[in-house]
């Protein structure tokens, strides 16, 4: 597969990071703390993703939120790609120091 920059126009990569932290933390407020942003900022990102993807992504369950089946599939696909990007970023940071 060839890199197609146009595929990235519809999504902000930071939105995927936010999605993954919400997925891991199972809470918008906890994700906001981890990301060092406000809870409304995280909610706004999720709202945009929900509209774009046509899925609620997370369902409230007591004090936590549970991912939908679609959100779980997305997370399983995204995690390896984001980990690869993290490795590249970390190696660049280490080289720059």
C-alpha cells in the first residue's frame, strides 16, 4: 500500500490519541487528566469522531464508559500503528538528546 496523504485529511491524528486514551482509561475525565487537557476538550474530540464514524464509540456504564464493538475493533487496529509511531518519536527524541 502506498502512502496517501489525502486519507489523513478527514482525521486529526491527535483525535486518535485521545480516542485511545479514553479507550484505555474507560473515562473522559480520567483521559483528560492523562492528556493534560480539559474534560470538555476530550468530549469535543469524541463528539467529532462519533459524527464522522457514525457510532457512539462509548456507552455509559455506571462510573465508567464501555467501548462499543466498533470502538474495540478500531482500538485493536490503531494500537499497533500508534505504538510504531511512538517508537519512531522516542528514537528521534533519544537521538536529539
